[in-house]
C-alpha cells in the first residue's frame, strides 16, 4: 500500500464542513490521504482515528484520517465522492475526542439528508 497526502480532498472536506456547519470538526486535525494498492473491491473510503492510548502516550489530541482508496474512489462521479466524504465526516463525534460514530447513525438515509443540505 502507498499513502499520499490528498490536498484536493482536504479542500473538499473544508467546503463540506463549512457548508454543513459541522463546527465540531477541527479541520487542522483532519488529514486526508489517498491510498493506492488496496486489494479491497468494495471499500471506497475509510475514517481512521488515532487511538486514545496513543494520544495519551504521546500527549497529543485526537486526529482523524480520511482515507480515499484510489482504485475505488477516484473513478466515481463527483456527486458520489461528495456523499462518501460526508459519510466519513459523519463518523466523527461532536466531542472530537478520538471516538467514532458507527453505522447505526451513519447510514444512507442520513448521508442523503446531509447531501441535500450541502447542495442547498
């Protein structure tokens, strides 16, 4: 697997966070990565979090990483990519403390609702 920073996705995340007023998302601590070489056929993107024990051991605050799997994500239409980025951002809880919202909250219906708000 190869990992590269994705400044183009950073810009899109910034736009989404601003338009949806996701004020709990602390953008300096959200990093977008594009991975290449994944064997995954179904996964388009993932949200990772720096585990609490590592935060404590290193004396740093929470960081969230949004990984776009290039082989599966890049060929999608921009609208679908935006929905996926919204989906990944929705995993970040209001506390921004290293936790994670699961798919009982982050689901297609809620993502579609957020996307309609984003499109305004």
